[in-house]
């Protein structure tokens, strides 16, 4: 198979979809890998490293899309890439289609075989290709939130860890999954007072076991959310419904009742956000203030720590890229239930139930198509 690795063109996105080790694996299995010149520079990977691994370097993104049967990326294609996608092409990347109806329309019109990292799901319901970036985003959420709490950033002027004689800051984390767990690790490490809310009682028991009395765990209901958010210096939105839009757990009215200068970091923004006042921002202009509350809503947070993120991501994605290249989408999906969960669109049909439901498309199971 001819596999293409373009340079990401989303604003300040420095990750790359494949590292030289992944290229080498594919080439040794008889595949051809085309890499755009400069694609890895943002992650500290020189073109020469790709050449040594066996890649053929192409000068621009147009050439990569034109040459490839399968495109391996990091972020969803943006508008400038829509004309580049070929009918029937396989694209393997993050899509987050529930929050991107325009992109979904293009994928369906072009009959793209879209394999989404975020919906590849193992039998135990874990999301192996989302997990590494959730780990990064969870840890970053506390770093960025702590920075936004500084007065010059519009925050309350609170040091999360406090100092002797002055109490710590209060952090509320909505969601106890991978993002929430990693946010809690960072917040606890800084010495903050941390509250985690989740619907899954078994997850709360697990979090209680590993953190002990260093965190407060609460069942996620309206009463507990309101109480925890009103008194928080920093709120982390860490809610995920695989393939679907995130629910608005924090309504606009509740934001108006938060402490002046409090900070919200909505990690769920790429799935529509779990805060009603959330709207996507970029690393160039990451924050805005609404109702006196600082909102940090960057949709590609891990892109800021590109080297760590690229290697963490490709550790997880490369093995599935090999399967897709070796077998093709159809055979790969039939042989691997996890990849079957990753298939979002196929030759003009929406084949992921949660995505179809979120966007209002008819759901067609892939098994009815091939």
C-alpha cells in the first residue's frame, strides 16, 4: 500500500502522524511511505531520519495526498485539505466528527474510509489511541490552568499549592477517566485540594483507593457539580462519550456563579465541550473571559508539547497502521473488533452509531456493506 504522512497545517500543530520507526516497519513489510518534507520538524525529527528509514520525501501536502492510498495524520483534515482528499481514500487520524459536521459531510461525499483514533475501542471499553493524548492533555490542563490563575492572565491570583499559613487552591475535575486521573495526579502533586466527580462508582472507588485522603470523590449529579464548581479556583472538563458530543454539565448560569477570576480548562472541547460557555480556541489565543471566568479551550492541547505527544501517540497508533496497510480497511476491520470501532465513515455511509446519532445521519453497520 502507498501510505502518506503530510505535515499538519492546523494552527500551531507540531505533531506528526508517523515517526521513522513506523516508516521503517511499513517499508520492511513491502509498503511505500511518502512523507512531506519538514513534516517532522515540529517534533524534532529531521527529514534525513525518514529517508534513512526508507521513506520517499515529497515537497508538499498536495503531492502526499495525491500519491497515497492511505493518509496517516494527527488532527482532523481542515478546510484547506478537503479538496486534496481522493474519493475512496483511507484516512487514519483523529476526527472527532460529532463536533465537526462540515468535515463529516465532506467525508461522506468523497466516500472516504475514515478510521478515527478516538473511537478505536478494545473489548474492555478502553480507547487505546485516545489514551496517550488524554494523558498528555490531563497533565497539561493543570499546568495551563495554574498559569491562567495568575493575575496578569485574568485569574484570581491563586497559587494552587498554597504556602505555609495560606491554604491551597481548589481544583474540581469533572470526569475520572484518563484525563481526570492525570489531571488529579498533577494537581495533587502541586498540593491543591482536589475534587473528582464521575458517574461510575467503580471508577470513584479506584480513584479513592489510589489517592486516599488526598482527593475528594463525589458522584456526578447536578447538586454535587454545582457545589464543587461554585467554590473552585480551577475547573477541569474531562468528560468523554466515545464518538458523541460531550454533555453540557456546566450550564451558562452556573458559570456566572463561579468565583471571579476562576479558570475553566475544557479538555472536552474537541467533542463540543462540557461547558456551555466553551468555544474552541488556539495556542495563539488560548483564552477568553466570560462572566468573569477565564476559559482555556484549546482543541489540540498536546500539540504544544509536540515531541512528547508525537512519540506517545505513535507508540499506540503504529501497530494499527501496519494492520490497515497489510490488510486494507475491509479485512482489517473484519479481523480486529477494535479497528471496527474506529471506522466512522465508509464509501458514503456513516458506520459508527454514536457519530451518526450525534450528526443526524442514518447509521449503517459496516457489516452490511462488506
